[in-house]
C-alpha cells in the first residue's frame, strides 16, 4: 500500500514529522509531497523545503520526498500509483478545511481515499503559519528557545538565518 502525504511544509514542523513517522508504519511506502497551496506565500523555496524534509526523514527507509508545482494532488497520486492520501488533523477547526479538500479530491478521483490521522495532542497548537509569524516578528531579539517545541535544531537554524 502506497500513500501520499501532501502539504506546504513551509517549513516541516515536529507535528509534520510525527505524522510522517507514524504514517510510515501504516503504509509500505509513504511519499511526502511538497505542493503548491495557492492561499499561501512560502518563506522557504521548494528546494529548501525538499532539503529539510530529506534531512529530517533520512532515517526512515520507506519515505520518499517529492516536490511538484502546477499539478493537482490527485494527478500526482495517480502518477505515483498511490492509493491513499494521508492528512493530519490537529483540532476541530482543521476538520472543515480537511473534509472539503477530501471530498473535492474524491470527486476528482474516486479511486483515491483520504485517510485522516489524529495529531499527537502535544502538537495540536503547532502550525507552520504561527511559527513563521513568531519568527518574523520575534527575530532577531526574542528568546527563541521555545521554538524547540516546534521544529528540529536544524530547521530552527535555517529559520533564524532567514531573519538574522
Ligand atoms: O499544508 P497545507 O498548505 O495545508 O497543504 C495544502 C495542499 C498543498 C495539500 C493543497 O493545497 C493541495 O493539494 N495543493 C495541490 C493542488 C490541488 O490539488 N488542489 C486541490 C485540493 S482539493
């Protein structure tokens, strides 16, 4: 069984990595796909996000990272022969957005099933958007030790380099 875990991953948080670690145990192959969300303007380039995810998942043998622009998620899933789309749900407020996306994808390709995985409760508050807001406003002056709850040490350094 092959699944695709799509997202913006701008940048990959510990919440994303938790879903990747747990998802890799459910599927023979998990493809993490960096895709375009037209509602978001990324801080990290697609190549930077690819590099981060490759570094952070190098220890998981059945995880592969890809990056595509200008391709629908269901088209990519079909091209890669993935039967499942995996998405994490953190809070109730994620549900409307995730359900709408899953149902739209179902209309586009009824052969691909979306599977939701509940986030670890300790990651429920974690969002890359909030992280970027804190970093954008907080650097260079704030004590960034709290960011260790959000991202790995490598990602924190890359984030800091964007602002300092
Ligand atoms: O991490 P995000 O920003 O919540 O991920 C959203 C993403 C990238 C999965 C979504 O925007 C997406 O699937 N983009 C690819 C284009 C597409 O297929 N859009 C229709 C989704 S119903």
